[in-house]
C-alpha cells in the first residue's frame, strides 16, 4: 500500500495526462455521459466532455487537482458512497493495485456502473520483461501480490483486455514510462512520483541508481538495450480492461 498523503506531495511535478493514453481511455468509455473516476488522484485522464465525479482518499492528492477538474469525494474504492447503477460508467487509472481489497473495489465499480467499467492497469506478470528489474530485482517481489490482469478481467465479468503500448516520450511519468529514457530514473523527483520506489529499500535504490549511472556513462546500458532504442512505442505491460455490463432493465 502506498500512502499518498506522505509520498504524493510533488506528484504533479512528473505526472501528467498523456494524450495518447487519454484517447484510448476516452474511446473505451464509449457513450457514457456520467463517469465515476475511482482513485482519481490529481485528475489525470478525466474526460472533459463528460460529467465526471472523482473519488480519492488522499487529501494531499485532492489538493493538487486543478481548479477546473471534476469535483472530488473522499472515499475508498472498497466502499463507494453511491447507489447501485448511479453512473453510466466507472473508471480507474493505475490505482487498483493500491486498494486494500482489490476484489472488493472491482465489485464496487461494477455495482455503481450501469453500462461499463474501464480499468487502465499494469500486468504484473510482465515484471521481468523490461530492463529496470535488472537493476532493482526487488520489483519482482512487489509484483507477486494482488491480481494479474486476467483475474481483474474475470472479476469484472469477462472483460476485454487490450495492450496499450507506451510512447517513448510519454508525458506521464509512471513506472515504465521511461523505458527509452533511462536517465530519468536518476532524478529523485521522477522516483518520488512512482509509488513503487517508496516501497523498496532506500539503500537498494541508491545502489541501483549508481549502477545505472555508471552503465549510462560507459555505454553498457545502450549496448544491452540497442533493440529498443529506435522504437517509437513499446508494450511494457500496460493494459486497458473494459467490461460491458448488462443493460438496465
């Protein structure tokens, strides 16, 4: 669990809406007019053309929401204070892995949505597929808990799962956004915006960053990762899960 009241104070310095990911989420929402955004954070990816209500437990994150952002309610994903089917759609963006009861939160998304549920998340089974784990093997341990994408889709009632390739110049600084910009991880501000770093041993992180710094300087990193250096986008495990619910009778 990440405590965003503690680690989220500079979140918006490196985390922003990437328009290409936003377009994929917007498309997945379909014709929904009212949308509940659960674990909404500072308001990234909230569609401006729909009636949106945000749910966020952290006062620090709510304070960083722009003035024009959707109104926010302090609540937990596992106990949403709304009636059954109150919204056309419910969405969650890179937040379900932070919920105390992931299954309970997914059930709540289904309960409050009339027509569809959209979840943008990361497939933990891909943890070993990117070079970052070579420097921080502790990521493997952190990725063993919680549900994989297939189970999330099953809990949502047999949802579709689509890969979302991440562009090399992604505007949102989440964990694997810098797959072609390794020097970014050397910046403490970037790491502060990625919750997983707060869950790792600080000494291990410092040692890993020194190894990365040395490999960048010597060219070793570029030699090992030559295959991705010309890629415009890469599948690094991010998935868009969309569940069509039974129409209201």
